[in-house]
C-alpha cells in the first residue's frame, strides 16, 4: 500500500531535489512541421498538455498564448503559437477524443480558444482527478512533490515566451510541466488499478 499525503507545505517542497524532463524536446516553429508532430502524437493513448503566455508587467496590457506543450513520457513538442497560429492539425488534436491531461485546463483552453475557436474534447484536469482521490493539493508542483518527493522549478514561468529563440532553461521548464502531467496520471492510474493507494491527511 502506498500512502500519499493530501497536502504539502512550501517549506517541505523547498527542501526537495529538483526534477527535470530528460527526454527529447522538439520545438515547432513552422506550420509545415505541425502535421508531422501531430501524426506522431496520435500514437500515444495519453498526452500531457500545458501552455505558456508572455507575462505582462504593465497595467491593462496582456498577450495571447505563446506556446503549447504536448508531451508523451519521453518526447515533448513545443508548438510556438506566436509563429504558427492554430493550424488545422493542431485544432484536430484538441478536438480529438485522445486523452489529454493537464492542470487548471479551463485557463489553458480559454487561452487557446481566444486564438482560434474549437470544441475541446478528451481533456482531463488533474485538479479534479486528485480531488476525487482525497488529495487537497491543487498545484502541479505540490502534486508532483507528494507523489515523487521531488520538486518542479518555477523559475522560468515569468520569462518572455515570445522571444525569438527560447533558452534551454525555458524549453526544459515548459517540457517538464507537460511531461509531469503524464507521469502523475499514469502513476496514479497504476496505483488505483492495483488498489495500492491510500491518501492520508497530515497537519500542514
């Protein structure tokens, strides 16, 4: 039986080692690359999804979503939406019944919809999923820390996602968030199938 705490403090997370996606990261800069990437992604039953938007530090100023990350367990595609827009193949993926796992998906879907309308299908929000198991933690960083005793760095969140060239640290951060969603979901599904999970409620 695996015992999982329902929550964790920021102080406890701070003391954990950092985890980072170590698989392939493929940046999609042009529309011509999108169809090939989506065809590859269609081969996997579960995908992790996330988005990034250039932060605004001026009152009343905001930006459209800049990046969409879609990951398998070992390969993550970074779709640079500020360059390619929302090609038909990408919209098709968002509308397909293929399982797409993310966190706080309402915000991501809303941001993507503002770029191009679509009918979202096949999405599963980890916040709802873990809540049904009795886990109170709702951030990706907290959920990941509870399950794997490692932390996901958030140091790149407020960087410029519309930069001409993304840094290696930006790419690693973006890929890690999408990949972590796949890892969390598959791990919890495995424990559920084996009936080997018990959520406990420590004082945090």
